[in-house]
């Protein structure tokens, strides 16, 4: 799973290139996070106001918006993506 993280003023955008084989499992994991059941080993979820998931022909787009007065740590988000990737490869 390849991804690119872009920092924004109010959050982070992530583009994930995923194969069709990974897509269902990835979406399931991301929807758990979207519903407040994130299993990533980070506290960044507490800073998250919203998580929008968009499917495109090129992959999956994530739009993370930080709560008012918070800043999402790009390194921690990358750690979470690595954790999710490892879970999908099991």
C-alpha cells in the first residue's frame, strides 16, 4: 500500500494507492476509525474532528480534519497507516 500525506492548515489529506484485493479490507478498517473504533496505537484520534473517505479510480482519498485548536501530527498519522497496513497483511 503506497500513500502520500499532505499537511493542511486544518488537517491532513492522504492519498492511498490500493489494489482491488486490498480495497475492501482497507475500507472496512477506515470505516471503523470513522465510527470511533480506531485501533491504531496513537492518541491522534482524540484530536480528530472528522474523517471523510472518498473512493476514486486512482485509489482512496482520506480527508482528516482536526478539532478546533488541535493539530494532527503527520508522523503519528503515518504510524497509524503503517499499523493498518500491517493488520491488512496478516
